[in-house]
C-alpha cells in the first residue's frame, strides 16, 4: 500500500513538529480554574473546582461559542464519593502524538495529536481521583482514573448541559441502538433516555457527545434528559459496575467544530487502544451480496438459492456472499439448531462452489451459539476449516458489563481464527476498529431492514450522528422494499454516504438487473477510503459526501423532503477531471458525463423529492470516456 506508506511518512514528520510544539507548552495550575487549550482552531475546555462544595464542572468552547455549559464531573463508588468534597492535588501535562492505520473507516492512515492534562484530586478520607482531559483539533474528551481500589462503581455524576436553544438530533435509547434520530431543541426534547451519540448545534458550532474505549471493565451509557433544561445526565446500564483494583473508565468524548470537522473526525478511534491483531493481511473489506432481504428464510436454508446468489456476485465482481439465518437450523423447526450441523451442513459445498468463481462465503450465527467457551471452540475453528471468511454475529442486545465481557472474549477468538466480524443486534463502534481491526462493521442503527418509521430525515441525520463514530451496517440497496423512503438515486448514493467496511448490499438480483446503472456503479464503488470530505449538509435535511479511493473520488448525496438543486464546489479537485453522475430520470436511473475543472466548476444536480445522486470522478485525459475499471 504505497499511498498509505507515503501518507504515514508525511504524518510522521508533522507529528514530530507537533510534539515539540506541544511539549513547549508550560503547565499552568490555578487554585480553582484550569484551561486546557485546544490545537489550532480546535475547542478548549475550562475545568472548575467549587472550593466550597469540592465539586467539579467542565465547559467547552469552540471559538467564541460555548457549546457545553459548565457541566458536572464526578464518579461514585461503593467506598468513595469522588463527586464532591474534592481538593486539588496537582496537574500534569503531556503531548500525545500517535500514528496508526486502520482496515476500515473514513481514511486508512491516521494521526492522533492531542494535549493531555491530568488533574489529581483527593477527598478528606484520602481517596484519589485523576481526571484525564484531552484536547485536539476536533474535540475534548475526559475519563476518570482511580489509582486505588475503591470497589464497584455505583454511578457517575457526569452530565452535559448544552444551551437550551441548541438544535438537537437524538435517538431514544434502545438496547440494540436501533431507533431513528429525531430533531428537537436541547430544551424541547422529552424527558427520556437517549442514545450515545447525541448531536447538538449552537451558532454554527456542533457538539457530538459519544464514547471511546468501552469494554468489559465497565458498563454502557445512556443520556437522561432532564425536562425543562438543556442537561443530559449520563447513566450506566448496570446499577453496580464490578471493579477489582484500580480503574480507568471509558472516554467521555465531545467532538466539536463545524459540521465538516465533526463528520470527518476520527477522534473515537484516536482515543482507543492500539491494535491487538499483529497480522492483518487476511482482513479484506469489500462489497457483500447479503441474501436475507433478498431471499429470507428460504434462501438461508437452500444450497441452490445460495449458488444462484454466488453466480450473480461473480458476474458483478463482488467478492463476498453472506448466508444469513437458517443455514444450521432444522428445516421443520425454524430457529432450532441441528445438533449434527458440523457434519451435515452444506456450507462446505457452497464454499467450494463459490471459490471456483472467485467468491467467498460469510455466515450468520446467533449469539446464543457462541456464548460459552465450549461453543466458541466448536464453531469458530470449524468455520475456519471450511474456508468461511467471516461471521455475522446477531442478537447480543445489551451493553451490560456481562455482555461487554463476552465481546472481550469473542474478539480475540475470532481474530485467532482469522474470521472477519460483522456484529448485528449489537453495541456501536467505540474505538473497536483500531483495537480489533477485523471488526468490519456493526449494525447499531435503525437501518434498511426496518419496515416502518424509516424516513429520509433519519437517513440524512445518520452521516452526522451514528456513522461519525465508526462503520455502520445500514444494509442499503434494498430497491425491492416498498418501505424504502428513498428515490433510486438517493438509495444508490448511500453506497458512498454510509461508510461500512463490509457494505452489505440488500437488494434482489431482479431489482439490480432492472437498474443497470446501479449495477454498473456498484461494481466500481469500494468500501474503504483514503480520504473523506463533507461537501454540503445539514442533519435531517441533506448530505453530499465525497470519499477518495486511490486516485478516484466517489460522491453520494441525498435529501429529505422537497425537490431541489444540490450545488457544491469542486475545490477538492485540481486540474481536469471526468465526472460521471447517476441521477433519477423519468424512466429510471440515468448517467451523465462531463469534463470539469477543479476549483472552478461546480457539481450541480437537480434531485426530486427524497432524491439524491451518486457520482465518480477520475483524472481526465484525451480519449477517456469513463471512470470505470
């Protein structure tokens, strides 16, 4: 990957310079107020200690805009109340500068550059709390570190108070993160529990509240809105989080900036632990022909139907077919596992058939069949021996500490068996793509499977909310679904708008064949990217996203509501480019081509109500009439 290597070399030089600049910043300790300065035009944080009550609060500014008003900070354990009665004990500052690569995401080569300040506080009883705060160009994050053993965590007093008039895009909390995003103001949102991530906007500055580095040491979060206020208090799944010895909590992450900064941010991964998979050469993200919405239970239990899907994937050049629920169930007792599946299954025959055509097989497994060490020791090596390339694991449906500890076990086990992973009925990415790079995508979204309450206002909020934090298995391209709210071109544009390391394409063969321009575009669009740029957008209104793969740019766009003209500059291009646009026409999808000059010309497309477009651009030369390869 020479392009990634060259990019990392440039990042290394930049990091060395930034480390020297950050290290030159003196530590400043005050009696009760401390500032953590951002990088460049990035946000800054102000930490205050109320010396009368011994309580802490944190506020965040983006330029002159206060995006987070003074908000409580603290944690309570069974042996220590570290939310009040605190006394300042010291501050340590250090630069953080790291470079790493990922297998999926908005860009493969990453640089994480931050200022870190650790503030130590003690109680009258001698208990110590370290509050670790990091500021970067795209956000402010904090976590609690408890050096002593204070027993189980009972609660956090962490809260986020945003200006009451701030626009808010929130989704009601649900155990599998599958609820739609709805627009409110911070004040008008109902008194309810909401999911993390949550997006707010004040005066053109955006704040996305999310999380990083969650695992079985802790418990999953939710945001409880206090009615009549702009305050959202952080609650935990478990009333008691078991801890033995010192504790470091997940990061409370606030991605801050203009909408492009938030959308393009990789801060959630930047804060996560480095990769625990040494050899990643077997990890190959790409397009997947997913057969559930296309064929359902009957397809999942039929070798012949799966062979037909393999045949079509081979024609399109798609490298994977995913066999969903049913393949190991008794045919006369749906959802009951065949006890003889290791010897009676037809999956090995399908793997052989597909391999001869250049296609590989992935399979669905219910969580309950992998929830013990004995089951994992049976299933995972068997699938690897058969030649299966990946697993879709479904129905975890919890963020309890117990379930998170299961993730801690399944992740190294699948990596050891060189199985790529797609989680459904799951939590959402919280840095997992950096730490466990064989995790290709996760559901955690009100997605294309839904037959109700699926609106384009939700679809055009997802790029700025759920998909910011990591790969999202929305399962687009279900052209045959009557519940689909999008025009054909908007649906096609989702193949670019939504980032997913395994892009599970959900349509039927017949629906693709009826749309030859969609077939042609999907043959070209990749599922991993070297660069991501937001060209235009407003959550729940519209989005135009550009993503680069090698020397080609792909663009996806969609609107919610009325027909309009989407018009964006082409400043990301330099020189002459061939631009091919697939849009909605009177008789279906149509493709239009033109040569444009980057930095001078604009991309302007008329779209119908709920419409959109998909496009690809490549450097033009005389005689070139397509970007297809």
